C-alpha cells in the first residue's frame, strides 16, 4: 500500500514544526585590526588578495587579512561584529553624520567577504578551512576621524585625530561592520546622540576633582557626541524571533590627562547599553525614534568595550560613597546572562610567555584565562576587554576565546600551527607586530527558542489535520 500524499496543511505543519525547535546560534565579536594607517589602504588591500605586485609591507597587511578571515572561519560565527574596520561610502574612504540604511554594506565589507571569507585557508599542519558565507551585512557610519571643529584636546590647535568626534587620523578609520547568516530586519544607530543628553552623565555631572566642565567649553559640551564610533542596534530574525545585536566600540580609557576625559566617556558609552536594555526614554536615535528596548526583548551586546572588570585603566572605584565600574554596568546587570564567561588556555599561557616585555600581568587580579587581548606587558598587560553578553531570557550553550597555546614560544610564528594565527605581542616581521590582531575573537552560543504563540500555532495546525482526517474518513 502506497503512502498517502501529504496535504498542503500537513506540509505547512511540518515546516512549522521545524521552526518550533530551538536554534543554537553563535554570536561573536572580533576587534580584527582591519584598520589601516592611511585612508584607502584597506580597500586596496582587500581588492588584491593574491598580493600581486606589492611591497613586503603591503603583502604583510594582506596576509593579516587572510589570517583574520581564517580565524572567523574556524570559529564559524553566525552573527559577527568586526571592530576596527575602516569605513567607506560606496568605495570612497570617508565618514559623515549620515545614518546608513539597514541594507548598507561598505565596499570593504563586500571585498572582505568575496576575496577572503569566501576563500579556503590553512595548511597541512593546522588543516584547511572552507569559505564562510554571510548573506547579510551592515556597515554603520562612524564618528572616528570626523572633524568636530573644536580643540577637544586643548593643545591650542584644531587639527588631528584628538579633535575629531571620535579619535581617528582620517575620516572612517577604526569603524566597524556586521556580518550575519540571518536576515537583518532593522537597524537603529546612535551616532549623533549627544553626551550631555544622558541624565547623570560624567560630562556635566562629573563627581571627581578634575571636572570635565572645567576642561571643555560650553560650546564643546553642547556639541560632544557620546559614541566615539557608533552605537548600533542591528536586529536579526532567528527562528521567527527578533534578536537585537547591540554593537559598539567605546573609546580606550587612556590617551588623555588628569581630567580622564576618555575614561569617563568610556564609562558612559558602556552605560548607554545598560540604559537602552532597561528601556530608558531619554534615548533618541539617528532615525528620529526615541526610547530603548521593550521589556522582554532578546538581545546580545557585543564589542571591544576597552574595560576590564578588575584590571586596567577603565573608570572604577568609590567616589563620594558611590561605586563605579565601567564594564560592571553590564556584567552585574540582572537583564544580562553572565552565567558563562568565555575563556581560553592561550590566555592563561600568554600571561607568562617569555617573549613578553614586562611584568604587568603578575599584578593583575583577573583570571588570565578570561583575557581577550594581548597588550604590552609593561602596561597595561593582557586584559578582558571584548564581550558577547546575551540577555537573561536566552540560555548560553557554550562560549570561548580563540587563543591557542603556543607549542614552542622560542620559535617564530612560521611553523604552520594554530598559534601562528594569533602570535605573541610585538613580533617583528609582521604587520603591526602580530599575525592578526592584539585582540582575540570571542564567541557565545545562545539558544533561540520560539515564543509560546508559535507552539500554539503548531497545536492549532494539529487540530486542523485531525479535522481533515475525520472528513476523509
């Protein structure tokens, strides 16, 4: 007896039952150091994956991009933020205050996909990879290198990266871009949000003795933007659910003076997401909308936040009886799931590698297994600064940091093993002293479960099939 053909209702129900299962999705952040020293260099590097007809210096830059792509392939990310990725507008290196639409991808982001992420990498020692494809991309505009017109560092001259809305030696340097295997259904950017419009901010409500209101003029305070690059809510649709991928790259809390202008800005850039996920109504975006996330929304906060909970120079401590901790605003937040901390054996090993140039790691209070960046060990030492933080209403299935252990620290990064993709700080003969970046790729696997109404629809579908079967009988 032949099996009866499936009815259209049965076919639809089978499709529904497939979507009703939870999906495990890997979210990641990677400050990949795909910034360049001169405007336009990233575009030319990514357009020449074979490094044809270039100098040794340029070939090293192009090899660095290949190493970054291979790391991404080995981590096999589903939704990815790449920090330090120079911005361009349709192939022209630049930056502006124009909000980019949800479908915008820079030419550099496309070239990196076509020429690097889509290509196989590896060798006989560590094995080879296959290309990874991202159907969706989004490249937001950036404040980095965008001239403010003010002498923001008070050196008597209006010029240079310190006087931009966000530090950058040229417009668009140090931007970021997003890759996703899942549909990007909407974006909200906050590039032009003014720092002074955050209630209780550290710009106009500075609790320290070196107040920023004494450092900046009133005109500067009225113009200063909170985000040093951009804060962007990229909403991806997974398993019928909208998950808000909250991406940013707060300024390093250093390269300033006793006034600690960068440390205080870093604190408030991090605070912005804490307020956003709480639904703060003071927030406005570049698209003309106001307010934060709705209660119960699913989200993943990601990026290089340049703040370690215990070590480093981020704004923390007790001032006038109030406790401050820049990244603690997220790590101690009840709306965020911090039950699993990404870690690696490589972070532990790197804290005592003989190739290091100082002893800062020995004085750290944090667990080196949780470090995500290989900085100079004279100062500040290795730190945990890169984060992927899902909302408390999503379960974490796993997490990690791509930081392999060096099989032999006495050899150069040329044996072909996995460690050759990350290397040791300040290795001569490599672009910027490292095979890829001083930061490591960090990922978290989360379970995206359909909402109860989808299960209700499934039950309704079962009822319809039952009714159809009775009619046939």
